[in-house]
């Protein structure tokens, strides 16, 4: 049975088919009848994994809304940005003088809209004041807003303020705008600061008072990293896995249950694919005789396309994996170094922190090229790259534990790995004999991916790569 829980609701935006929300929201949204807070008129829904939002290009994700048969429900657009550690809060009060009269009967009903600038140069609403009715010289109530919401702790990031005349039908009239920054606002503490509101003719808006409090106050902030994750898969096709058509094989394709290889790939891949924005995954096999000439290959594309080994999504990788099981001959030996070096060559091309590579190797653990693999890992440890090894089957995984440098850093020919980039887990530790594969595979994915964030950050630190600054406004 599915279970959904609401974590919060947005504010209601009256009379508009293109709402822009300020507060956090869940992804089912409705027209709300204010009198009794009932949900009436379902407009649509979208199911989105958090990882998809985080892994989206430039933090922007657009999805169609569904749920109303035979009707296009529109789209929902999400903007995501990593929050800084800034805990400052600004409390301010603004007033205006001689604003334009926009209403035919009576004076304007002004309110303010605050926008934070995003890293891609767009603006997102972060605060709205109350409406002051029938007044060209309004004084708005004091309000507080976290600095993270206003500018993500970047004191010099542009903050834009628009002045509108409120209309009941939602077609609010634009009065004017001005731009500032948190640093400029902070200079207004305990004094008056006048801004020109520009629109045809100059009007004036005054920051009459501002006060600030914070757990820690930092004069500079670190914008988030914009790093693209690139996920590559390598699967062991050596004969030690057993003949795929036999139930004793680790590759056995049962009509009732996925093989250990497929379960491990699906569990890890479905999590990490959300953080890879293009959803295209190079996928290789190693240790098999490959048609048409039957030569042993330690790095053959699962889709049999050497010019483009990428598969669409984890489902595409699984489909290519199943196809390869029917077309190649399991053989040997078990060599890790070729596929590690292949990914390392890609990682070596972009070392500025914009790209990070994760290689998932699924194997039965009987490794043949230990010395070459250690050499490959030591060389790759200076690159933006991590290696995940999932061991399937009952083999002795001491060799795999040696490659996982948690206890002793991997070394080769007197050189030690610059960073610990290998994480090994044995699949058998996560097999739930009660049949609850969903929970057990969730535990596997959690433990497999646990070290990736720290490994990524360790690379950035060793290379003194600072997070990328915002795009020019």
C-alpha cells in the first residue's frame, strides 16, 4: 500500500494560472477554498525524487503535471540551490513616499515583492509584504527574513524589490523597482536609507530601520559547488560466475526474481541516477568472449556500440546487461584495471571540479590483475573519481577489502593513493531471507553511497578548488 504525507503547503496565489510561490510546497497542489480550507478543484500532480531536483541542470527542473484524465494540466518548475551555513536574520521596515496613483477610484494599494537572484541569472520571489490599502505614502510592517532566503548568505548578491498596486483580480499594477544587496541593506542599520524606485519617473522608497541577528555572522559566503556527477557501470562476465542458464549462476535470469548482479545494479543505480542530469550511463562488461570474433574483452560496451557505450537510465543498463548475457560467452580472467583506467582517462580531462566520476564495479571477487588494479587506483586517486565495488556470491573478498583503503591506504610501487576513493560492500550482507528485498536493497544503496560525498569534497580540498561563483547578473 502506498502512503503519502504532506510536509507543508504553499500560500494561495489568487486569480492566476501562472503562480510563483514563495513558501515551500508539496508537489500536489490545489485551488483552496479559504472559508473552510477544503481542497477543491484538483489541478494536477507530479512525483519527483529529491535527487532529480539536486541533479538537475543549473538547479532547474520542469515536469508536466498529470492526474486529470484527458486534460493537459500544465507544468511545475522547481528551482533548487544548496543553502549556505549562514544563520543570519535581517529584520527591516520600509516606507515609501509619493507613489504613483494607479486606481481610477481611490489611491494605490501598494505592496512589495522581494526577489533573490539565482545562479543562472533569473530571479525567484523570496518575500512579499502586506498590502497597505489606499495610501501613496505607505509604511509597511517590520518583517524578518533569513539571509539564506534573501541571498543564500552571499552579501553582494543582487536583491531586487518590486512595488505593485494590489488589484482584487490578481492583475497587480507595476509601480516601480530597485535593486540592492544584503551588504547595502546592512549599512542601513539604525539609520534611514533612501532608494530611487524607477519607472517612468523617479519615486522614493525608504528603508527606515533594519536590525540584524545571527548565530554566526560571516562577511563572505561560499556559493554551492556546481559539479556534474557521471556514473559508469562495469559488470563481471567471467566464467567463475557460473553458466547464466543454470539456477546456481550468479547471473541466472529467473522469471521470478532478479539475479544478484541485477539487484545490486538496480539498487545503487536507481539512487545515483537522480544525481546525473543527462541520465546516460556508460556500461561495460569484462572477462567475456565477445562476438563476432570471440576474442576476450575486459572492457566491452554492454550495448555493443563502441562509439557510444551509454545506456539511457538504469533500465537501459539492465536491458543491455540482459542482452549481453545472451550474446557473449563468460570466460576470464577477472581484470579490473582496464575499466578503471578508462574512466580515469575521462576524469583526467576535466579536473576543475565541474565533473566528478563514479564507477560501479559488480563482481564475484576473484580478481586476476591485483597489481595492475592497485596501480590504476593509486593513479586515479588524484583525479575527480570514486570507485564502488559490490561483491556478489560466496567468495572470499579479502582482495576487495584490501582495495578499500579504510584501514590501510592502497599503495603500488612505493606510491600511496592520494585519497581513499574505493568503497567495497559484500552483497550477501544485505540479502534479506524473509523476502523483503526493497528494504535490504535500500540499506545496500545507503552503505554503498555513504562515502561518495566525503570523497568528492576531499578531491576539492586537495586541489584547493573553491566553489563556483554565481553567474554574472
